[in-house]
RNA sequence: GCGAGCGUGGCCAAGUGGUUAAGGCAGUGGUUUGUGGUACCACCAUUCGCGGGUUCAAGUCCCGUCGUUCGCCCCA
């Protein structure tokens, strides 16, 4: 049997209702904040991600789905995240010409070759926001506020916002030196992974889960103490506005995000109801990315949410059920079945959700299914009704039923709709 | 890429080397050949993810493989 590839999965109707709820809620809140949807390709030239995300990162180094185009010349990569593509689009379509700030959002699948785990798939889905063209601290806060609004609207609990500033390139370079000097005497005590990172990416050592390394990291010099005055000022302004908006946060001096393009504000929203993959939303400022990709110097901030993780949380706290039809159509007999199809179509065109039983099985069986469908009423059309072009309407809860002509049903459609919506 | 656990019908499962692989849900047919949600009856795995091995005997033990779960790594 051919089965779905590892790390990919089917989202069946029972689960899709949660996805739809998330997408609807996010879209609603994003629209209210005047963000507009953008759809960019799922694959791009590999160079976009190498340059944008950074060649030294794990995502680029070992997690990308990269292949050569049929022509054999172009190296192509399935997007591992959304920001690089949006930034590319911003430059290519000269969106800056349309005025100061672009407020964009996107949703769709992303691809990373990783070991699948709860809340981590090889094909996974994100909803993301990119606010491009403003370097104001206010932009950072607005982006974060929209994210927290979405999570709040979904009714999610036990979330916490962690925030830090990684400053600008110069700040980070300076901090790197300071940190290395501090770590030098502890070199032998660090865990193996962290020792590897000393050269490659010392900032990530702060994030280690190894107990001894964590103890060492506890007392390490903090990056915010290495920030330039302007970087510090930016960060303080962000924190102040978060407080003004009553958005709770905690400064996490160890928070360093994994993609190279982040500058200044970095943040994560985590849930304590998930396992190791606890981050439901992550993002930050990326003032250097657009210039790095060949555009003009353009400040920007963005974030992405992992839809699969939101679905897990939502399933734990709410029952969302698949939409039931308004009417279930029971029919049997050649003439009757033909008339049922016609009438069902007309009712659908009038705005009712009608499920037509196609089984042709005994009436008893069809009624049983009518029950399970969750419909409030069913229509019954058999040989007798077909003869007189009538139909029987039966209310499933009361068992009450009445026969009328098919024309009468359509004429009385508004009262029928009202009665159905009252019973749903 | 590394470590550990798990894998019995569509779903949830019992089963801890001995002969016909419990049970529940769902499904199908019937009691009720045109009226449901209840009840009752019947049917529904030549087979235990797949391949190999040990044994007189394997769902049960061993090896491999695939899948899955949890953790590391990474990240949303």
C-alpha cells in the first residue's frame, strides 16, 4: 500500500473544522488591523533561503528540501518558512513604491526535513504576519498585539510571551566576544552540543537544555547589556508599550532565535500545554533582510504561528464538530430518487444544506443515517410521493411529519429556513 | 542525525510460547419488504505493520525494516 510520506499527514474532516476555525479567526483579526493577505510560491530559488535565513543555520544546512529543476540548471527549495519569500516578493514587486508601510499576512505549508514529533511535521503550516517599512517600536508592539489577539480570540490559555533583544549586527558581534570570554573557563563543563557551538553560534549555548550548561548560562553576561544606546532605547520603548497595552511578558535573556535575519526584538509565545514543541508563535524584527536580498534598506518585523500546534491546543479545550446538514433527504425508487435529486438541488440553490442519501437502501436504514447526520429534519420521497409530485417533511426530534407538494416546499422556503435555524 | 517506547479488523482494545485470536464502537443484513434515535439476532481478522530467524509449537522470543510516540537537536 502506498502511504503518505513520513512527516506528512492527511487532515480529515473531523480535524479540519479546527483548522477552519483558526484560519477564520486569524483572518478576521488580521483584517481588523488592516493586514492584507499575500500568496507567494511554495518553492523558490535555493539561494533565496541560503542568503535570507543564513547558510550556517540548521534550517538551511540540513533541513531543506532542495532539488534541481527539470531543466537541470536551477536549484530549487520547498520553502522552509515564509518570511524570505514575502521579502523577495516585496522587492520584486516594488511594494515600497506603494507607500510607507506594507501590512501583509500569509498562510500555507512549509517544509523542513526533521524528525517528526508531536507538533512537528515535515510539511507543516503557518500563519504569518510581516509588517514591512517601519522601524518604530510601535510596529513591534502592534505585531505582537495582533498575535496575542488571535490567540486570545481562539480561547487559548496558559500562554506566555518571552521577549529579548538581540540588537543589531554590531551589538551581537560585541556580545559574542563578551560571552566567549565568560564561557572560556567553563569550556570543559559544557555539554557536547554546546562545545560545538562555541565557534559556530555561541549565542545558542544560552538556550541549551543541559542542566550544567544552564547553570553556567544563568550567570552569563546578558545581551541587553551589550546593546548600543539606540538599540537599548528601542527595546525599552517596546517593553513600555507592551505594559501600556497590558500584554504580559517576561524578558528571556537566553532567547536567541535560530534564523540569521533577526535583529532587535525577538519573541516567542509558548504554551505550557504542549510537550517539547511548545512555541506556538515566534518572530522578531529583521531590519537587515530586505537589503541582504538586494532591496533597499527596509526595517521590518514579523512572526509566524504553527497551525498544527494551535490545533493540538484547541482540540484539548473545545469540541468543534463537523457541520450538520439542515435537511437529510431520504428517497427510494427510480422516479422518487430522480425527483429527490432535483428537489435537493433547488433547496440548495435556495440556501439550505441538504444531504442526499444515495444508498437506495431500506427506509429504515436511511432514517438511521438521517439521525446520525445531525440534520434537524428529513425529507422523504418514495413511490407514493413521486406519483403525486409531493414530499414528506419529517422533524426528527418530534417525529412530527406532513406531506406537501414539491412546489409548496419551495414556496414556503423562508419559513422552512427559519424553523430549521431555530432548531439547530 | 542520536536515544528510548510502541505497532492485534475502520476505531478502541484483551492476549505475557501451546492447538478455533476475547470484548466494545462503527459497518452490513434481519426481527420491522415506507419511517429513525431503544432492544434483540446474524455477519464482519485463514491472521496479529512487513521480512527473516529461534522452536515440536510465535501475536507472544531474537534480528532487520517500515511506521508511530516521547526526548535530544532544531523550530512554528
